[in-house]
């Protein structure tokens, strides 16, 4: 995975655009811990958040990223595939730019989302 793609996955932790606000916890998706390279803390937070939001793409994508970075590739693949099994939703990245959940999952799986036309 190249650095640009990894960076996109790291910042995928913001809530979905139009999603519910989490006023009690400004960082329920482990963004701060991932950005600080504290993957253990990110994993702990994401596992707890997954209990509350088992199908939330931000949780699944970020937990998959943590698993991939800690050499649990099969577990990461399962989470990315879980995102692909759901509707494709627009998410806000940490940079504020939008990204589709399926595109992020495909990048995490190492699959290109670019297509050539003629």
C-alpha cells in the first residue's frame, strides 16, 4: 500500500457526512490514536465503538487499518469486505475531503477503483 493510500485510510475516521453527531466523544473512530501511531489505543477504542455501532464504516475501515498495520491481514480483509457488503456511503476524511466507503475499502484491499475507458 502506498503512503497516499495509507494516509487516506488513516483519516477515514470522521463520521459519515450527514451521520449522527457524537457530542460526548469527538473522536469515537480512533483518528487521534491512529494519527499518533498509537495503534493499541486506537484498537481498544474501535473495538468498544464497534460494540455500539457494528456496521459503521468508519469503525470498520479504521479497525481494518489497525489490523493490517499489525499484521492481521485476514481480519483486516474481513472488515474491508464487510464495508463492501453495505451500501456505499460518502464519508468525510480528516482533511475534510469526501470519500466513498467502498473506494476506501477497495484501497485497503489493494484493489484499484480506477477504470480505463475507450
